[in-house]
C-alpha cells in the first residue's frame, strides 16, 4: 500500500466512526414531535387521525371545550416520541 492509499483508508475510517456516532445518537434521541394531521372520524373513544407514518390512531384532544369536526386539519404531538401519548394540541 502506498502513502496515498493509507491516507485514504485513514479518512474513510474517520468518516465511518463519525457516521457510527451520528447513527447511535439519532436512535436514542427523544424529543416532542409535532406535525399536521387530519381528523378522519370521531368516535366515542376519541378522534381518529393519521399519524406521521399514515396509520390510523385514536387520540384525545388536550384543548378544553374545543369542537372538532371530521376532515379538520389539526396539530398532533407525540411527547418524547411516545405514540401512546399522542394527542391533538392545536388547530391548523
């Protein structure tokens, strides 16, 4: 191996290490996620919305005395990325 090859290998190893650190930090990263959705249906259990992956979820609204309607656009929040805590937090 020449000097240039060793230098390129060294740079590639550094880049791999940096990528590994970034990958590890993003998989454990926890933060609130807020995004827009739409109310597809209203049931006695809550509002059926689409989550950020396109799956239907039944959620509650955290805004007291707010009358929401089907096909209304809303803001949805997943606190710390937890889908169990998913709720409507605003109206678009």
